[in-house]
């Protein structure tokens, strides 16, 4: 059957239309597929020299001028952030909540930003890259990057965003590098420009805890403002400045981190005293700045440790303060180079609870485990008077005392023996001295006693002493538990008997009514201790811990001391040392050095480097256990030498540390000399604390005779504390990585005009955006998918039309005529309404 001519004509027309659409798509014509159209890549400068409102306004203007363009935004400063895509159909600037993470606003690196644009252009071609900046790049090689972009065919357009020059500005900031806590100092701020009377300078002071305060000053007739500052906290004090018009409150200039002051304490040494402190008196007489306080006040100084150079613990127990102080002390030693001198005594090392503690983690010696001690013979004397029964608060002190004895028996070994005496007005021997495990088994059930009657201490002490006097070799320990008043017992004769039998007494005074003062007279000062138990629930833990500490070995007698490996600061003392009366038995760490040892080989003075800090442990202490040292003619040299070493004071001219800013961090150089010659020491490490409080260990390697150097990869501005511990001492330096180079200058960098004349940049305007040549390769062109799809649809329609029968053709023709009539009516102009 012959096809109608009209049907053939319609099919041919549709096929011709499909061919035209396909050719347009292949030629790069865009219709609905905007994602394939070359967009704009916008590089936005977020450094301190570019006001954020100005940059946001420039970006909004660009988006309004190119409403049909896809816009990808890359924010940069010292670093480059990941690109973000933004709809170009709205002219609103990006909300602040959508701002990407900081990109080191203290620097500007245009080279990195342009290189990031080139990498993005290689993945997906752009019509142009628009740079919104003031051009004040202080890192990288901008001209080299511009040349590379030109050679790669990426058109670079320039859109200015800069700070206008104010009428007046901050010309300089003069601040002291170091100040003592409580010392008033002045920060001098000379102004430039029209320094009128209506100006004021405000300093924002932020101390090491993050607390902020404000101080305001007005410039004098010379245009110089002096800001009074009194630091009340040790550590770094950061100073930011702003220059304002006092009448309009307009901010003319801001300087973030304009200066940093290292605030130290009035005293170089914090001396925590647990007993008598002859060393503190000697140091003060020798000219040292020493602040001596009772050990129980240590918590008050936890936040002030950064301001001291050395902490001395003189016979201090771990229980004298809380764990927060010990944590802060260990951190300050390891990271800030705080020196630490620990002196022994009856309340230190094992007897002070140092074993496995935070404090012991920074000591050069370890407390002796109890398993290595000689066997012990322990008799428990437990008060079972009526007051030890269940009180009004529901607390049964006698039951807690029984539990305390059982738990403490569990800490004794098979070599140890134990016995138990219960007493009220008369004593009763519950278990005679026998192997400790057997006694624990015998008492594991209900005890055959009850709380009743009064209290008489003397008979119980006599019975317990008789048991201990009959024991074999080993240590003899009496543990007394009572909550009441001690009767008129013959304390002097009882104490004499205990001392004659070499019995060490531990008395636990339970509750507020216990007669602790009388118990202290019974225990004496040599080999005895009174433990106050405020709450009865604490009794089991206090008893077991007290016995464990008491069992810690203390060597006593006339003990010879031999110099082993003395440091240079003590080399003048010589090999002959007076004997000592006692010392705590410890063992040195493998990394530590024993300067002196006892005749048994135990360390008496040991030292090591704990991170950045130097630590010395004197197991004999410097007091009651060293009476001959205190009268020794070398005592001043010993006392001063120990403190000199832990403090890390370097001899003048022997060591110097220098720091300079790099675009990506800090360069650190350390010069060291010994004996007038450059040191030949190998690589060393320094500890760096960043402005965010993180610590890093950085290696310095030799670069010349006596000089070591290294780099710290860190870009955030602010104060950096560097501590270098070497052979010649400990060097501490607070360095401010300033953003001053970024905050100096106004307007656009003059080099921008040179780059424009050289053809490396073009000024942005809407016409420049539309006329930017598309120089990417033809093979990278992606046809418009919508046009290609429409061409395929029209071609398919032509085939359908060509194969339709007459009735269908007639229906299609009528539909086509109806569509044309509707289109014509819609295009007619509407009559105006009067």
C-alpha cells in the first residue's frame, strides 16, 4: 500500500530535526545539562589580612553576575581546604555555619591555592578560575604558580578583597619576654597615622588556663599607648590587641597574638615539706628563691606548676595530696622540663605509697616489692569494747575491724606469722603466733567475741608484746585498733618494752573520739605510726595499706656511702662521703644512673631524664637520716649541686636555642659547647608544646660543629614552649609564632598590578567571565545529554510516524494542529486593561 505523502514529509522533517539536535550537541551547545558546562572555580582568601565580610561580598557579586554558571569554591590561607560546590541560582553568600574548617589564617600561600586549582582543572575543566584576595602572599612562590596556570591553559581572573587603610594603626608591639607572677609590667604600643585623642587600645589577655581579661589604655601625646599588665597565673600569657575609635566604637585594626609573655613564679623552687626541711633553709641562705609550704597544701599549687623551675618533695607521702596534683606534676616534668628532687624519709618511697603510682613513673628508682622483704611477725590487737559495736548510724566498727584483719592477713605470705588479741578491760588471745595462712583460715568464720565493756590498753599491749618477743628472726609489728580514750596506761614503760623488743607499732585511731594524741606517745617517733580513720568503712583499706607501707625495707645503722658516677656539678666533692643512718631500699631503673650507693649496693642518690625533665631521688633524704652530711664541709656544694642539676641551669655561653618561623612550621637550632669547645654530641630530642596543648618530640640532628637543627611541623599561630635537655643543661624557650606578617599592610599587594601587566592575571568583570577562552582539549568535551536524548526521541518519533496507518495518521495530524492552535493563542499579546 502506498504511504500518504504527508506522512512521509512529517517523518522526513522529524529525522532532519533529530540530526540538527545531534549536531548541536556534538558542537558543544548546552541546553538543560548545566553540569557539563565549564563552571567557575573561585579561590577565596580566608587569611587574616582579608576581612571575611569583604570576601563574602565579592563572592556574592560574582554569583549574581554569573547566575547560569556552576561555581565551585576553594578556601585557602596558609593551607587549602577541600572544594565545595555552591548553587549559582542564589546571590546570598555562604552561611557562616557552612564555613569549612580553619586553613591556617596566619599565612597566605597563593601558590598552593593555584596548584589546587590546576589539579581540579585537570580532573574537570573550568572556564576560569577567579581569585578573591588581596594578593599579600607571604609563603610559596606565587609568580611561579601563575606561570604554570598560564601554560596549562587555565584563565585566572582577579577579584579584589582587601583591608582599606585606616586613619591610624598599630605600628609596633613591645612586650617583655618573661615576667614574674604578680609583677606589674607594661606593654608599649606605638601608633602610626593620625593618632588623635579619640583612640584607645584594648588588650585581650588569655592565660594558660584559657581565662580572658581586658585592659584598655589611651595613647599619650606621642601616640604611644602603655597597657599595664599584672599576670596572676604561671605559664604563657597571650596578648591580642585592637585599636578602636572611642567615640564610634569602630575597630580600626586588630592584632591577634600580638605578643606572648612567659609568666614564672616569684620563686624558682617549690619546696613541699613533709617533715623538717634543712635543705630549704640552706637553699634560701645560698640565695635561691624558694617557696616552702606544707605538703598537704600541694593541691593549691597544681595550676601553678608551669611557673616553677623545680619542685622538691621532702619526705612527702602520696596521701598528702590528691591524684590531680601528681598527674599535673608528672606532665610538667615530662613535657615542660620541670626539675624534680625527691628526698626520702619515714613517709617517702615505699612507706609513702609510691609503688606503682603516678609519681613513681617519673622517678629513677622503683620501690621494693613486699615479696622481697624479710619475714614479718604481726600481732593484731583489736578493741572490742562497747563503743566498737553497732552505733546509731548502723555502723558496726567491730565487724569492720574483723574484716580489716582478715583482708590484711591475706596480704601476708607463707613466711610470715600472725596472731590476734581482742581486748576490752581484759585481753583475750584469739590466735597465738602461727603461720599467717593458718590464722586466716581459723578466723574466717564468726569470731567468738562481741562488743561490750570498757577499754584498758596496757594489758593488751603486754600480751601482744609477749607474743612478739617469743618470735623468731624477722620484723616484729604490732597493729592496734581502737576507737576510744586510752586509760592511764604506763605509756613510757610500754613504749620502752616495745622498743627493747624492736617492735614497730601501727595504731589505727577509728572515729573522731579516738585518743590519737595518746597513741602517738605510745608509738613514739622511731618505728611507729598513727593512722587516723575518719570513717569506719575505710578501716580495711587503711589497715592493709598501712601494714604494707610499714613493711617497706628501711636499712638502718652506720651505713657507708660510696660515690659511683658523680655528675660534673658534684665532681668536686670527692670519693669520701660520711656514713648515713638509714635509707629506703629501692632499685634503680635500667635507664637511671646511681650517683652514690650504700655498702649493700642499693642506690642512695640516683638520677635520670624523664622526658624533658631531670629527676633526682635521694633515698636517705637530707635530714634526720643524714646527720653527718648536714655538718659536712661539702654540704653547700652537695645541696646546691643537686638543685643545679635538676633545675638544668646551663653554664653561661654553653648552650643557646633559637627558633624561627617557616611557612609550614618552626626551625629550631641548638648550639652547645663544653670546655670552650663545640660539643660533638650526636642527635638529641626536644619537647615542644603547641598552642593547643599537644606535645611533640622533635629530633635535632648535627648540621655543623656544636650546632643541631630540626623542624617542627606545626602551622597554628600562638605560643610554643620548647624544652631542650642536653649535656650542658636544660634550655626553655617560649616562642610566639606570630601572624604579624599576615596582619601588616593594607590594600592590594603592588605585585598584583605587575602580574596583570605581564598577562598572568586579568581583572574580573562579567564580560571577562563570559569571554574567557575554553582551552581544554576537544576530546574532553562532553556532549549535552539532554540534546542527545531529545535527538534520539525525535528520531524515534519519525520512525513511528512513518509506519502509522491512515487513521492513526489522521489522529496525529489533528493532535498536531490542536497543539499549534494552542501555542499560537498563548503567544498572542494580551489586551491591556484600562
